[in-house]
């Protein structure tokens, strides 16, 4: 009996490459999301530190404080939006990776079933050959 070969081995190899690529893209998206979350935390801290005013101030000082606080608030809003977009990208990349992993798993399952069927067929052939040898010896006697 001939050696087992999976007919979809090239497809399986391509699917594995796709899965690895999806995993790399997920890792990159997670790094970007972590960086965006860090920028959001920094912006939140910067705004919180701006909110503490000290006593009475001149009009110019108050206007300066108001303007810089508004800019810090806008920066925080942008950082939150960036973090949200980055998190949505992570969810999308995780979905892509999950789909790729599912496709690989399905092909690996087919390969396992094929190997099991091949092994079973080989064992049947071996048993038949052994039976034929015994029967041939029996017929000679």
C-alpha cells in the first residue's frame, strides 16, 4: 500500500500562513491599542492636573488657564476616540484570526480523518495478507 498523502496539504500550508499573518496583525493591533490607552491615560492625567486652580487669578491668567484646559480636554477627547478605534481594530483583527484558525482547524481535522482511514485500510490489507499467507500454507499441507 502506498504512503499517505493529504490532498489538501498545499491548501493547509497556505491557511497556516494566513493564520500566522492574522496572528501577527492581531498582535500589532493590540500593541497600537495599548499605546492608545496609554496616551488616553496621560491625557486624562494632564487634564485632571489642569483642573486644580489656585485661588484668585488675574483675567489674563484665567484666560490662559481656560484655554489650556480646553486644549487638554480636546486632547483627551481625541485620545479616547483613538483608543476606541484601536480597540475596535483589535476586535476585528481577533475575528480575522479566529476565522483563519477555524479554517486551519477544519483542514487539520480532515487530515487526521484521512490518516486514520489510511491507517485502518493499511491494517486491513496487512491482516488480509497475513490471512492469505496462512491459507496458502494450509492449502500446501
